[in-house]
C-alpha cells in the first residue's frame, strides 16, 4: 500500500512535534533535577560549615576553661575574670548551641589525633606549636565527612574500603599519612597563615594512593586499636567533664543576670503597662 504524500507529511509533522515536545519535557525535568541536586549540595556544604564552626567554638570554650583553671591554681583570680567573661558572653549569644553526643565524639577524636601526631611526627608537632597552629581547624572536617571533598575520588574509595575492612582507626592512619607524606614541605613554611593555607588544600594534591597506603599501614605501625580505644575513653570523660563545667558556669551566669535585674527593680512589660 502506497502512502499518500500529504498523509505521510502530516504524520511526519505530528511525530516531529511530539518528539520536540517530549525532548523539551525531558530537558525541563533534567534542569529541575539538577536544581534539586545543587540545592541539596549547597545545604550539605552549609551544614558541614556549621558543624565545623560549632566544633571550633566548643574547642575555644574548652581552652578558655583550661586557662581559667590554670589561672586559679596559680592564684591569678583577676586575670581569669576576663577569660570567664569572654567565655560566658559567647556562650550566651542568641545563636549559641550546645554539644550533642555526635559533636562530643568529634572533639574526642581530635584530641586523640593530636596525641598521635605528637607520638608519630614529633617534628611537626613542635612546628605547629611554635606557630600556634590548631590542627582541629583542618582535621575536624576530615573526620566529619570521612575525607569527602578532601581527596581525589580514587584515594577516597581506597580509604573507604580500608575503613570497612579495618574499622575507624583507618581515619587516624590516613590523617597521619597525609602529614607524613608532606612533612618536609610543611616544615619549610614559616608562619601560621602560610601553614593553614597550605593545609586547607594540600590533600587534593595526593595522586599516589599506593605510597600513601604504604605510609598509613607501614610507617605508622605499630597502631593497635586498643590504644585508640583507651585514648578515646580517657578524652571522652575529660571532654564531658569540661562541657559540664561550661554548662554549670552558663547556668550560674543566667541566674546571676536574672537576680541582678530583679534587684535593680526592672519591670516586666505587663507591670509597665499597669
């Protein structure tokens, strides 16, 4: 059967219009999906930044508490007053937040890592201390997202595979391996700013995954899990005690502020309207 030319043209035109319409719908759906993915990524990154900021604030508070304790023991009560005021004012900020169990364990692991860097890489520890570099500003994010966006994909998958096989201590192994791999380069940096700038992005330069694995699972030995567990238990108790003290001071400050306002005869809105 021979198709009429006009009918064939009509069918072709209809098919072309339908095809264009479907293609347009697919493209719009793809655009919507990309938008959803982009918003999701932005929210994820914002959450990571907030988590990191929380850790930094809590670390600062704990350091301030330690300085207060040392001042009191040394008999310098007046010098500790300024530290207490700074800590309390920050803790009372409207946007202030308190530690969750998740955050406490991150704090603990940062302290364990600091001990391990001192033990395995003493030259770097001295270098960081000399230039007042707080490693948790860099390494907290490594632990928070398990090195996602910190290293190249090939290395990331190797780290994850090792974590599934050997457990969480692999995170410490690779964190130490990163510093060991670039130890000589880091030691050449001569001020806090240059060190922090370098550390924020140096993990993205690792391309030799085998060499890093050799350092992590060879040069860093011995590396018993029992040691990690013991140090985690020690610092967990210490961090909980310090955070409890911080909360006690915060509550005492709130009570004192309320009592002060009451003694000064401040009126509530209802009393003022009466």
